[in-house]
C-alpha cells in the first residue's frame, strides 16, 4: 500500500516536471493535473492511516462496505437499459435531423454556427454520441477553428444529463424524478448558450 | 420522465418508419440494451472499491469532518439535511472528484451520496429536493480539466489543446448555477411541492417493501 503510494507520487512528480519543462502548459493546467494525479493516492493514504489510528479494523470495514458494490451496479441495469435504448433508437431513427431543421433559424440569431447545433442537442443524451460529433467537426474544420473551439467548449461544459439521472436515481430505486430532468436540461441550455457567448468573446 | 421516454420511443419509431430506418432503430434498441448492461456491470469493481474505502472514511470520522467544513454552503443548498450527516461529506467528495475530472471515482462517490440521501427519504421511489439539487450539481458538473475532449483536440493536431479550459469552466459554472437555481425555484411550484416526499407523514420503518 505505502509502496504503491510512493511509486504513484514519484510518477506524478515526474509528470509534473515533464509538463512544466516541455509542453508549455499554463501554470494552471500543471497545478490541476498535479491535483488530479495525486488526489486519489492522498485520499487513500489519509483514509486508511487515519482509520488505523482510530482503531478501526480497516480490512474488515473495507469488506463490509465493498459488499454492496455488486447490488448497486445491478440496481442500475433496468434504469440504464430503459434510457439508453430510447436514446439509441432516437439516434438511429434520424429524428435529430428534423430538430436541427426546426431550431436552426434560432441558432443563427444568437451567433451559433449551425454545425454545432447537433452537439448541443446530443450532449444531454449521449456522451459518446456527442463526442463523436465533436470529433467529426474538428476533423472537418480543424480543432483550432471557431467551430472546433466552440464544439469542444460545449462538450466540456456539461455532463450527460440523462445518463447521470438514470444511474444516480437508478442506484437507489428512485422512479419519480420530479423536477430533476427539467432543472438538468435548463442547466444544459444555459451551458450551451454561455459556451457560444464566451467563445465569441475569447475566440471571436 | 414518463413523457420524455414515451416521446423518445414514439418519435424514433414514427420517424424511423418514414425514413426507412426502422431496421436500424430496432438494431439500436438491442445494441444499447447490451451497452447499458456492460456499463452497469463494469461499475461493480470500482463501485465495491470506493464503497469499501468510504466505509473506512465514515467510521474514521473523515466524512463528518468534511461535512462540518462546508456547513455554510450545505445549509443553503440542502437545508433539510442535518449538517453533520454523512450525505454532506460524501456529496462534497463527489463534487471534488468531478472538479478534478476523476470520472472513475466521481460516479461511485456520487452513488454513495445518493445512498445516504435515500436514508433520509421518507419515500421509496420519489426524489427528494436534496436529491434534485445534488443531481443538478452533477448534470452540469464543473470540470477543471475536461480530459476527454482535450485528448481528442491533441490527437487532431491542435496548437493548444488546453485553450478551451477557461471557456468550458466558465460555461459549466454558469450551467451549474442555473441548474441549481432552477431546481431551487421549481421545488416551490405547487405541483412539485405536492410530490415532495418530505411532506409525507413519517412512514413506519419497514424494510420489506421493495416491490
């Protein structure tokens, strides 16, 4: 345990050094990367050592907690099947094209290139689907074009709302999600609009 | 959810019939059912791991310390949860994992937090206000290094793959604030207030009612 922690920490320091020396990443990126790499090892170290000093039987307690992993994962299955099947069918049907036609006059008004509309529509539905669209756009227009930058920003600005709701609620058996989807989608809409706005300011 | 699910199904089938994609639609259904199972089962290992660690953290008192540390914020976001309840500390860990882009840890921690929130829920199958706010934080989640899209940009030869970090952080912060505000405002609407499980009379503690 301690050994692997040391190895992980050394690795991170090396990556740190490489990152600062070579690529010209900004300081912010370097610091955040360092945090990301070290966060899990530090959490594990603190939890286990503190648990030991508090006279907890760490191994037994770990097993006790870990037991529930299986049931949580299995509980999610029906919820995830329901939502992913519906989203998969929706994508395969080509219905997205109609929505794009209907909405494109609106997006032109706010200075959002029509090409990026599919990203905005797909983002809450499917992570892999929207990443596919973003990749395609960047391949066609270049990652450093306005469209490429906007599409990347859109992808990075929210999570896959329907997936999160299905998995999180599914794990505890919540079927009536009340206003969760509405507030999630309102957040997504705000994220997409603000992505257009900030990209015009920063990259425009 | 009922209407959204129904709409997705009906639209897909009708549009599929008109565009001649019906075969593809059916194939997608089968495909995605399998994907859903793969994703769920793929969570077992990492889920068990984090649940084990979190159990030690809980008994060691770390979760309680975290919960107390963010009392001012949690009192505002989750007024109905007791400030030193483990749900608060677990939610904080989930949010931090999201910020750091630790997808592998964020989901198990989030699900652990849902479990804690469910303990405070008087209903078996209806979301509480606290759950909706927590979900709003997660669906719009801020990530300081959106690694997936940065990797794609780098692969496609971007001069600066990281340049979208600031714009993405800005947009996702706005998205998060909007989603939480929307959740907070909507919970006051009469129809949504009526379905709040916290308004239910305290149910008798029965563990066997999991139909």
